[in-house]
C-alpha cells in the first residue's frame, strides 16, 4: 500500500511514518529530511535552503518535487510519503506523477492536533535537537502556513475518498494502534 501523511508541524508525522514503515514494510520518504540533507551542503543551493527553511517558509515546488519524484522512482516497493504535498498545486503534481508511473495512492492519513499541543511538542523537541526552525516565532509561522497552504489539501483528497483522519493527541503507541486499525478497515 502507498500512503501519504499530512498534519501540522509537530503533529507526529515523522514519528508515526517511521513506525508505520516498519510495521507495514514500506519505505519512509520524508521531504523534510531530504531537504535538510541538501541544506547541510556547503554550496549556494545549501545556503538558500538553510535560509528558506530557517524562516519556516515552503521551499519552491520546482526544487522539492523533483527530489521527491526521483526518490519515489528509485524505490522497488511501496512507500509512506511524509511532508509532501504541501499545497493543492503540489497534490495535483503528485497525482500526475502517480498516474504517469502507474503508482496507486491508497490512503492519505491526516493527523489532527490543536496548534497549542503541536507548538508545545516542537518547543520540547527544541530542547533536545537543534532544528533551526524550532524557535517560537518560526513555529508560529510554520503553523500559520500549514493552515493557509496545506490544510486545503485535505478537502482535495476527501473528494477522492482517500482521507483517513486520526486524533494525534494521545500517546505515540495509541496513535500507531489507531492508525493501523483504521487502515485495516478502510
Ligand atoms: P518537515 O520536516 O516536513 O517538518 P514539519 O512539517 O514542520 O513537521 P515536523 O518535523 O516539525 O513535525 P512532525 O509532524 O514530523 O512531528 P514529529 O514526529 O517530528 O518540513 C520541514 C521544512 O521543509 C518545511 O518547513 C519546509 O520548509 C520544507 N519542506 C518540506 N517538504 C516540503 C514541500 N513539499 N514543499 C515545500 N517545502 C517543504 O514530532 C514532533 C515532536 O513531538 C518530536 O519531538 C516527537 O518526539 C514528539 N512527539 C511525536 N508524537 C508525539 C506524541 N504522540 N506525544 C508526545 N510527543 C510526541
């Protein structure tokens, strides 16, 4: 099965995507991780990505979608895609890409969480990890961008009957169990 995970920053997309990948034998593809690797390069492109991501803004689609598409094309098996698409235009691009490559997207998992809890989780992470975009101001901007740019995707996929909504407030284990159960019965 091929899956996409959507949710606000800090909702636990990456955490759940890794666990689901293990349980379901899927490859976890995270556009954020791919971009952070590219941003760590000592080059003008790396610097540009560091600047954009450090401000919490979206990276231009022409930069990110090629990277994601190349990664998906290189896989043998099925995948769980985390962090892309981020806009309705990106969702349309991905649908064209899936059609061209005879890939069936089965389900779009949407993790639902209040802004407050998402922000608290990112602030806790900031104490442990060193992500340039985990500062109070940038976190606020990332959440605002999610509501404006990314949330409309849920309606886009709802029209295709692909959305699976999951409450992302409980513990990591409970969310995983709930997701697996709902995937089984979808
Ligand atoms: P990306 O890496 O996708 O980051 P994000 O969407 O901001 O999400 P996060 O990684 O902050 O959170 P998450 O939902 O994965 O939660 P996590 O599991 O880490 O994107 C980063 C940037 O890349 C973007 O801002 C943009 O610039 C760029 N980008 C990426 N894709 C793009 C695209 N397609 N187009 C344009 N730009 C793009 O969990 C968060 C914390 O909470 C962790 O510490 C975790 O341990 C903890 N936690 C998780 N679950 C729970 C739980 N149930 N209870 C308590 N704590 C929990």
